[in-house]
């Protein structure tokens, strides 16, 4: 099997990378975005990688009867690392200048994860956190796919050489079995473990193996003269599948499952039946397609950090800015290909010694930057003007968001257990009894999503004001998944509770439809049930939180009273209809209805407490409480006797 250059594969890379770039640019089109399935360009890349790597291994084995792992990994290093490290190095000053502390720490951790070929593990863990920022603001999120390929490069050659040595005649059977098992695992994973299915190699392996199977087929049955009907039809059909996927398949939890077969099969058919007599092959092999295809790796590397930094700088970037980002991506990619990628791949231009020294130096710089910023919590001192403007307040809202979970975290850690979540119960909430055995106190369990955390914080931090009550919390997402509800009923705190408060963000039909059943279940177990309405929510001003915008524009004439009126005037009434439905449910079930607006806003004075009496920020986003805000609002609950318990 001779490994020959196939220009149509570079043409396929062009389609894939353009689809990914346009998808991430998010150009508004109708009710959504143009190329809604552009993310599937990554799957096209996976098939190509599987095909080329398997072809390379089989070619070397047939030629010499052996396979050099050293040469293989050197070629992979020359192909991947110089360009990747170049993009990392150029990103460092922009990250230092633009990213607030928590973002810079996340950025630095993502660099380290990428250098360790574990970027997919990092993003799998961090992006599952409730309240995390948009993935479009993470400059190196796209390296998850590189990590998947890198892990494949480590594992697959071992598998393939093992097959060659032990059961060469059964190679097709073994690869087919791996393909089927991985595909079934991916489809199963998309149901309840969609994040794992998206980021991890076991659920992506089938896509890479599909390319490997094709390489073996072409090894056994080399393509001869291409004049059959299939040779003319299949490339068109394959291209149709790929383009249909890119234009019409929307991102959802069913990917990467059976639906992903469309672009994968399409890519396989194009490569399998490519021939010079076919129009699809000729178009993909044309100079424009090949020209973009050869720089596709650099395009992929550059586009995401450029887009992310652009969005950090301007969260509502117009189309003209996005087009500028794309132009810059192409310019930098051409330069990277000419001056970094191309020379690095040639041993006679860049020796192994030079390559190792250069890569080691770049890794040291990136690592030193990352460890310094992580150790110093994002180096807040980079923003002296913001520190001066905000004074005792924290300008980084992600710090406030994460610290708002500290009360629950500390309680769990004291029991040797892990963190709590916004959308599911924690081990601490399911397994431990938080309440004492005192017969003179009433046990109050607050059930719900992240907004139940806010109510818990407000009451628990002010528990001295409520000497006859004890408080616990149980986390459930507002979709009210049956398995989570069942765990609630089984939990020690639910069974020990005298009073249950339900507190969610009721923004889904599932929540409103499921609440009556929750109420009935609690009442049937002799619990007093209280139903809390949605918290008061606030619109942003100039794409910033009200407190932040006012602080940065009224620093010299800051007025707490004026700020409170601004909060009142910028309430978001999106949840009003849901609140009306909740009031009807409470009336029908004859339970107490708790209105959170009572302790946040004053209708007579036209104010809402977006700032505490001590001058601290009350909310870190549209309506979640900071720790200081929870402490303040909990005192307000006590003052107005908000918590009506028997």
C-alpha cells in the first residue's frame, strides 16, 4: 500500500474548517445561526485523521515489516506542537490584558491541560459547573478535539500493531467490533451523559475507527479504474450528506450518536470513491480548496482564541467585527503555515535537536505563565483602576458566584464529602442528616436549583435570628428529573424535615407541571409546604450588570439611593406569568406562597436592594445572591417575618 498525496482530502478539510469557523462566529440567520451544524466539521476531521494515521501505519508495516513508534510520535509532534505552542505564546499577552482573574485562571489551567493532552478532560469537568460562562469566551476550548486525537495517536498504534502481530487476518472484524461498540456507547451516552459523550475518546473512537476501516478496505481492495455507477454517484452522495449535516443538523444531546453517522458516512464515501473523473473530486482537488485545506490546522488553532478574545473585548460584536476576526484568522494562519508548520515538518530544515529545544523552551514559558497566574489567583493587581472603582466590592463576578457556594462546600467538606451542585443532589445532601435530634426545633429543608442555594444561604447565615429553626438544602434541577426526585424522597433530610420550601427558577413547563406532585408528596408525608416564587430578576445595562455599569460610570457621584431606583426600573418581568401560575398552584394546594420580591424590592419607594446597607453588591448576575447579599436579604426576611411557619 503506497501512501500517496490525495488533494481531495485537503479539500474536505476546507469544508470542515470553514464550517467550524462560521459556526463559532455565530452569524444570525433566520431564528438561529448560519451553518447551524458547523460543529460537525470536527467529526469530518476525525474521520480524516483515522484514515491517514491507519494508512501511514499499514504503509510502513508493509514496506519494512515493522513500525517505528519513535518516528511516528516525532512526526506527530512536528505536525501538532509547533503551531499549537505558537498560538499559545501569542495568546498570553492578550489573556493578561483582557481576562479578569477567574477567566485568566481558567485560561491558564486550560493551557496546562492542553499541554498534557488532557484538554477534553478539563473542559468536561469545568463546563458542567452550574453558572459557568459561555463556552465562546474560553480561548482554548477548541483544543478538546486535539486532545481526543492525541489520545487516539497514543492508543491506536498499539492496538493496530497488536492486531498485526496476534491476529492480522481478523483485523477488519476487530476494528468493526470496536466501531460498533463505540458507536453504541456514544448513542447511549448522549441520553444521560451528553457532556461525557461529547468530549471523551471512547464515544468518539468510532468516528476515527471509521477512517481506519476505510484505510483497511482500500488496502485489501485498491481502487483501480473508476468508471462504475458507484464511482460517479457516491462522491456526490457523500458530499450531500456532509453539506446537509452542516446546514441543517442542530447541536443537541443526541450528538455524537446515530445522527453523527451522516457526516461520518459522507466523509467516508467521498474518500472511498474519489476519482479524477468525478466533479466532486475535481472541485475538492482544486487550488482554492487545497490551498485552504493545507492551512486548515492553523485556521482551526487560531480562530477560537481570536473569536474568544474578541467577544471578551466586545460581548455584542457586530458582523463587521466578526468578519474582521475571520480575516485575521486567515492572515495569521498563512504566516503560521509558512514560517512554523512547513519548516517544522522537514527534518532537513529543523533538526530533532532544534525541535526539542524549541518546544521545550515554549512549554517552559507557557507553563511558567500558567503556574504564576494560577498561584496568584489571576493576578487581580493587573486592574488597579477597577480595584479603585469597586473599593471593597469584588469586580469579578465569577469570584462572587463561586464563593456563594462556599457555605455548602464548607459544610460538606466538614463531613469529608464533595461539593454541592445547582442542578442535581450532592452526596452530602443525599447521604448525611444535617439536622440535630433536638425535639424543640423545627427542621426546614430548602429544595430546588441554585436559587434554593440562595435562600439557604440567606437563612443559614442568619440562623441566630431564627433560634427555633434548623436549615438544610437539597439540590434538584428545574427539569425535575425523576431519578433526582426519587433521591429526594429517600434522603434523610427530607424524611426528618418538618417544613419543606420549594425554590426554583420556574422557567420551564416541566417545573411548573412537576411542582404539584412534589407538593402532594411532601404533604402526604406530613410536611408543611411553602412555595417560593421566582426571585426578582434584573436586565443588564450596556451589556453589564446594573451594579457594575453604575459603578464604572458614576464613580465620582455614586449614590446608593439612585442605584436602588435603577434596579427597580430595570426589573425583568419574564417570570411574571410563571409566578401567576405558581400562585394558582399554591391556592389550589392550600399552602403558603412566599414572594421573594417582598424582601428585595419596595413598591412604595420604587427601589430594589441591589446594594446592601454596608455597600456591598447584592447580586452577582441577573438575580443570584452574593454571600453579602444573602446575609443582608436574610436579615430582611427576619425583619418582615417573611418565613411563615406553623
